[in-house]
């Protein structure tokens, strides 16, 4: 009865346009009230997340990502990729895919990638001879890649949520970082092969390898090249913890952009800090109240009841994975990834574990579907960002991205049913 009343309250609040964190807080307070538990439990849960060492990485990586997005890193990244890969068939396609994936991994925002790199890559693709529809679809689709690559913020947030649940299943952020690499490469490879096939009749001139141009591009980007070393090399060598790698990365990016490249002015620093920390504050607020609501759900045995109901209707693990993909794909099309993580993971993870699915496996499936959800009509957020950025109708964006979305859907199915592919 309590759950039904709380569900009704959630629906009414949502229809009234109430902010998400208010809805979750109200649901948690109502839940504890009906259960006869003092409401101060909510504040205890919000405070509890401060004991998570991994939490420090969120604001630091977010700040570094905002600094990179405000600088000319995107131009240097594209120039470097073109100078090194220009001799390959469909080199600009490969540049678009890899540059967007790397930029999204460090900034943590797919929409920023479309806005920042779209201005460079969309006209460049058309200029060398690719069709308008293909170029539009490629840039929009590539902008959603990279969420599975370290130091992606959704990967870190997923690890934080799982660690707070204490379900007896160990989850290492290092293992999660490793697990996201091969699925991303699979998506890039499949999109690259598809692009080569559909453009096989187009006459696209190859760019001979120019040692001087490559060396010049390397010199221009020499201060950004160590970033993957800090994040990946530092963590996997044991030199840094994830939070320490985030601190080193943020400090390094700040020094480089402020004092070496001088592309960010000192007076802009307060604005960038405010914007980045506003995003982090929103994530942490939703995370804190969601964990409180999760505790109520656990007390009310909602995950257990959900698992029992699921088992009575879904007989095996593979059928569950199929339903899970559909649910996550729909969810990703209208809910932002951070809200989806903190709301749905506490509900889905106990059920997934019951079917023998590890937290790492679920995390990769979850984020891969969220990544694809950004491109799913009718309300995928990246579709509307691309429509606004390129001044094209949403119908044009649908038609341009649909074939590539289907390619990524096949990749998600491979990732779902072949977990040995990545760990």
C-alpha cells in the first residue's frame, strides 16, 4: 500500500514539473514515514556518500573536462588525427569516430562533443566529398560514443552507486575502466566498416602521409598527449588511485590551458568552475537522495519482489537480457544518463545478480544502451542537439542517424550476449 501511494505521489509531482531531486526526496520521506522510520535517515544517507573516496574523482574530472571543452583542444585533436590517419581509406570517417569518442570520454558530455567538434568535422566531411546525409549522421552518431572509455563520468558514477549498495559483489573501478575499452572499439570498428561499405562508390581523395605536417600537429598537441598517460598509466601502474589521477589531471589541464596555451583567461576561471560544479552539485544531490530512496526500497523488499516477479515471467538469463536492453533503450531516450544511473541501478542490479550477471557486465550493458538511447527517436537528446547545432529539421536528423543507430544496436547485442568479449 505504501509503495502504491508513493508511486502516485511521484507521478503527480512529475506531472507538475517538479525537479527530479525533489521528487526522489519526497518519495524517500514518504516511504520512511509510512514505514514508521524517522525521516532523518535521509540526511544520514546524503552524508554517507561523503565517505566514498571515489567520489572525489567526479568534480575533478568534470572540471578538467570543462577546461578542455573551453579551449582549442578539439581543433588540435582533429588536426593530429588527420595528419596521422590521412593516408587511410575513409580517413576522415575514422578521425570523426576516434576524435569524438576521446573528446566525449574526457568531457563526459555527448552534447558538448557534437557542438564542439561538429563545427569542424561536418563541413570537412562534406568538403572531401561525403554526402550531406552521411556527414550529418556520422557526426551526430559519433558524438554519443566514448561514454564507456575512462575517465568517463558515467563509469565513475556507476561504480559509486554499486559500491554504496553493499550487495556483496565486489566492483573495482579499474576493472570497470578496462571493461569499457573493447566494447567501445567494437562500436568504432563496426561503424567504420559500415561507413566504408556505404561510401565505397564515392570518390574520396586520399591524403598522403606528410611527416612535417604530422610532426607539426604532434608539437601543437604535445601538452594534451600526456593526459591518457595520467589517467590510464597512472591508475593501472598503481602509481595513482582514481581520485589522485583525477586531481593530477585537473591540475595539469589547468596549468596547460591557463599558462601555456593561454586559451583560458584568468577571469574566465570562476565562470568555468561555477558551471562545472553546478553540474556536479546536481549529480551529487540526486545521488544522495536516491540512495536514501534506495534504502526505503530495500526495507520494503521491492528488489526482492521485483526479482521474484521477474523470475515468474522470465525463465532464463538470456530472455532477461533481451528485456533489459529494451527497457534501457527506452529509458535512455528520455532520461539523462546520470539520473538513470542513480534511479535504476539500485533496482536492476539485485535482479541482474539473481540471474548470474556480474555488476561489471550490467554496467557495460547499461551504459552502452544509454549511449544508444541518445540517438533513439523520437526524443533522443543528441538528435535535438544536432538539429539545433546544424540548423536542420529533426526529420533530417532521424533519417541520417537511423542506419548508424541500427549498426550500434547490433554492437550492443554483441556486448550483451558475449561478456567474454570484454572481461
